[in-house]
């Protein structure tokens, strides 16, 4: 067999994690991107910087602080304990939360750029036709920013697939729970199982290339159109 059962399990867990994180960030990241694109508030700079932090912050640093926050003595950990929810570190749920923070800029920034590219004119025209702000957003802004939604979704999914430092800090290395493909490759290398590492790495390499190829092909088609 080309891939071991443990490798297939790790790939499935990675796809599941990336899909869930992408859906969550589509819901949570869209209003943030819209606000950043439209606001003139002085808070735009600080909030934009916070959103972009995972781009420059070492994953281990982000993972460390999330681990403290979700731990038994952290604010999130104490809240979950009061609510009768089990501790989040070293669980799939904790992995999802950490991945949402880590992939946030890959959803927000492409959407923000797409919303800013729309300009004021289409929104002003919709307002003169007595369209409510909510109607204007869904019937004007969203269709005009569809390429931004596609780019943001693809980048978020691909970035989540490639995570290592954050998932290792928060999720550990538990088979079927938090052992994603990047951690599985690390395990193979650590055990000197280079053949298995090559096979799984090749699958991830091909996947990454196809994702980027689809993204850039879509951009090229959109420019021609």
C-alpha cells in the first residue's frame, strides 16, 4: 500500500480540520474584513495589526499563549471548567480554536482587499435605491467580491493544512485526535522512516501545488474577464 493507515488517518484529520476552520473563518472573518475595509475609525490600525500578527509571530509563541489561555488556570480554561466543558488543550476542539487564530489573516486580508476594490460607487447606487445596509452587503458587495472569497477560502484551507508549530503546541501528537499530516511527517523523520516520510510529503507537495495552481489560474481568468 502506498500510504499506511496512520498516514491516511492523518490526512483525513488534516482535511477535516482545514475544512472546519475555513467555514468558521468565512463566518467570523467576513464581518471583520468588511469593517476594516469600510471604517475610518482610529482603531483600524491596531485591530488590523492584531489580525495580521500570526503572519509574523512565530507559531510556537502563538501556540504557547493559546496553551496558557486554554489551560486549567487560564481565562478560557476557567470558563470552560465553569461551564462543565472538558479542557481544550490536546483535543480536536482546541486544535480548531488555535487554527482559527493562526489562519485568521489568510481569510481577512484577501477579503478586505476585495471589499476595498469595490469602491463607494456601487454601494451609493444601492443606497439611492433604498437598499438596506444588509441587503447592499449581500446583493452588491458579496457578488462583486466573489474572487476575494475564493482566494481567501483557498489560502485559509491551504495554510491550515500546512500548520505544524501551533498544532503541536495545542494538540500534541495524539493519533486520530490531533496528529495531522505535518506532525505525522515529523514522526516518520524522527523514527528514521524516510520512505514513509517521502510518500506522505509527496502527497502534501502535490496537493499544495494543485491548490496554488487552481488559485493562480482563477486569478488569471478573472483578469482576462
